[in-house]
C-alpha cells in the first residue's frame, strides 16, 4: 500500500525586526552623545537582525535537506536488467534462468528480423501491384492497336470528279507516250 504523503510545509520564517529593535532605530536623540550611542545601538540592532536572519536561513536549509533526504529514501531504484529470483546456491535453477534469459534475447532478435522481413515483403508487394497495373494498361493499349490494324480497310470510293471524267481522246492527246503504251499493251 502507499504510505501517506509527507508534510512538506515549513513554519513561516520571521525575518522582521523585533519591536524593541525598531523602536531603538526610530527614536531620535538630539544630543551628540545620544547620537553616537544611537549609532552604536543601530549597528547592534542591525547585527542582531542579520544574526537572526542567518539562524532562520540555517533552520530552513536544514528542513529542506531533511525533506530531500526523505524524498530520496522513498524513491525506488529502477531495475534495467532482469535479476534471477532464485537463490545463488542452486546452480540448476541459475542455469535454467540464464537459458530463459538467452531464449528471450533470441526471441527479441527474431521478432526484429520478422518485422524487417514483413516491411520488405510489403514494399515488394506494392512494387508488384504497380507493375501489374502498368502491364494491364499496356495490354489494353496493345489490344486496341491490334484491333485497329486488324480492321479491314474501307472500300475504295468512287473517283472524285475530274479524275476520270475526261474523254478518251483528251487523255490520249495529252500524253503521246501514254498513247504508245496503251497501243502496245493491247488496250488495257
């Protein structure tokens, strides 16, 4: 169970001058002897006030040190490594505990390797999916190109006006070589 919280409150420090010392400082004595004794009294009052403040500060410092020691005593040290719960005299238990610690270290190392392998496989799978998407895009473009090449060419249309509308005589007279060819070929 938790222990109750310590009381860290300190009694208030009284750093003010006492009434008697203030009255001595405030009282004014007109003659020179009284002024000299007043100065001496004032110095003594100041010395007393400083001495009282010093004692108060020492007491406060001692109280703070005690509180810090109490806090330090309550603080639990943190264990960074595992410690064997078995007595030191039993070697079989100690060796078994050492084997358990070693097995745990090996398991941690394997978990790190497995995590790294999973990350690599995940990256390779993402790369494979990207390549598969690129391949599907290429296949569709190749299939579209094949369909375009395999489609029959449109039938040759009728000649445009002015191409074959000239009369035979006009065509023959325009080109004497073409006339000789046509005669020698046999009218084709």
